[in-house]
C-alpha cells in the first residue's frame, strides 16, 4: 500500500489535480503569515541596542538564507528520486526548485551586503560563509543551465540531478563555516541545541517570518511544478482535456 501511494505521488496528473484543490488555501495562509511577520518585525519589534533599526533586515535575510539551504536539499532529493526510481515528477520538481533557490540565495547575499555596510563598513568580504553562499548560487545556476544544455529532457534531468547531488557537500560547509574558520559573519542566531541568542521580542517575529518563507516556498514550488507539468505533458489526453474547455471559453 505504501509503495502504491509513493508511485501515485510521482504521477504528474495526480499531483496537478490534487494541488488544485488546496493551493489557494495554502497561498492565503502563506500571505497572512508573511504579512504578519513583516509588520511585527519591521514595525513592532524593538530596535537592537547596538545596531539600531539596521538589524531589522534579518527578518528577510535569515529566512531567505534558511530556504536557500533547505531548498537545495529539496532539489537534490528530487533529483535523487528521479535517478533511482525514474519518476518524471521528481525531475520536474528539481527543475522548478532551481530558480526559486537561486532567487532566495541572491536575496540572502544582497540583504547580507546591505547589512554588512553599516556593520562591517563594506558591502562584501571574502568571508567563509559569504563565499560558500556565493558557490551555492553558482550551483543553483549550474543546475538551471544544464536543463537547457541538452536536447533530450531526460539527459538534462540526469545531468542536473548529478550536479545537485554533488553540490550537497557545500551545505554543511555553509552551516559550519562560522565554527570552522575565522569569520566576520556572526554565529547562527537559531540553533536546535541551545536557546536563541536574541531577545524573545525579536525572536518571535523572526520565527513567524521563517514559517512564512517556508509556506511561500511551498506555494512557489507547487506553482512552478504545475507549470512544468503542463509544459511536459501538453501532448497527453488529460492536459488537452484541461486546456480545450478554457480555449473554447
């Protein structure tokens, strides 16, 4: 029974039809959580004693950084599932995750640079954490480029999956870089092994923003995957049945 469910989950048609029902609710919840977190963090949370209001950029920077890393694992796992079980949907998820992850990584780098200017006196330093995040951006872009480097969709998917899997070695390096090397970047604010290093009045809106970013990521990934499903399955009967009534109307 579990294997039947697993293979049904890998069906593009089943995924498209199932996501149609609950995607609007998920998008509404994501928007509500993100707006609440932004208002709480940018307008209500107290200013930092040393950094003043410039610290508020963490409400964008930290969630974007979290999702840039988590999103890479999602992309790599989807690629691995495609390589092992030959599921078409997993390759579609992998391809859809790449531009979202690249955008989040770019946002993390950009907001980090904006925060670094008043804090460090410069927008960029070749810091271990920042440099490894830049490598992460290049890995995302590499997976994206491979999707268009082959005439065969199957070959492009396999090449992208292999690069995604090889690139996972960079994720623990990013996470542990502030512990392994001398770095200007501050240690992690949130750790599973200890209490957060910031006041609860600042931490709670950050937690809400992280949850909101995860919800936003889920919505964006589903939307991109649905679009990829329609593109790749456009010649199938069920997609033609889906499109023809809309074309006639």
